[in-house]
């Protein structure tokens, strides 16, 4: 059976101004995501080290939406994400993401180690890995393109995505009138901000990347 493992670590965690406060915010965020995305979780988000956490999901999980939610809640801290797709060979603990092992976690670890070495000058903090290397290179190209778009956003442009995440509307086909009302923007001002942000292109790359994740074959 195919699973998706996510391993994340905090960039320069030891240099955080208020490490204790951030740890509390991290735990609160993980508890919230465990609740919001419970239908896709196999093992919940768990802090494994002081600056690292992980979770295990069914293959259909909207993994890139979850990553953007994490970035939203934990901003301005930078987080690396390694995503692995594959089987789990050991017993899975449904209460805590510790102890399980197998290709899903091996690939996730390989992906995050790659980011440590090559991250497009700090712009790319997400990578996915699995057995079908050509497919995953295509997915990673899409992810890097999206990361490049996002790296140029100003705070007003980031707010566009934040509002969509707030209303669980993670799609390029969002309702612009609803978004404009939420941001108190006139249609012309919203259109200008959308154009400059390339938000719809960003969301398109994420959904295309999601659609390309191999489904595998259940036993």
C-alpha cells in the first residue's frame, strides 16, 4: 500500500529569538492540523526532535495544501519539507508518528537531505521522492517553479494565499468576489494584485504536482 510520509525541519532553529515561544506555537499548529486533516492521517504530526517533526498520510492527502498551511501558521520561520511516497514495512502507530519504517520514510529522508544540499539559492524548501525517479523529477520541477513564484511575493500578495487557506479554497478556480470581500478590495485592485502575484499559476503548479503522484497498486 502506498503512503505519503512528511518529514520537516526548522531552518536555523537554534538561532530563533524566542525558541520556547516557537516550540509552543509549533505544538499548537500540529495539534490543529491533526484535527483539520484527520481524515487523511495514518499517524499524526509528531515532534521527533527539537527542530524536526513528521507525519504519515494516505496517498490521497492534499499534501501541498498542508505544507502551505504549516508555512502560514509558522511564518516567518523557514521550514524544509521532505515528502516520501512508498510502503511502510513495520507496524504503524496511529497515535504517534514514531517507530514506523519503510520506503515512504526513506524517500522522505532522502528528499530533505537533498534540500540541505541544493535548494535553488534558498528558494526551494519542498521536495518529493519515490521509486519512479522520472515522474518525481517532473513533480519537483513543478514545485520549484511554484517556490520561485512565491519567493517574490510581498506581504500583500502572501495575504491572498492566506485568505484562500483560511477558507479552505486551495484552487486556482477560487471565487474572486469572495476573496475581494475578505480582503476589502475593489475588483480592479484585486485583479491587479492577482496578476502581479501569479497566484493562480502557483496554485496550478501545486495541483498538477499533486495529480502526478503515482497511485501505486494496493495488495
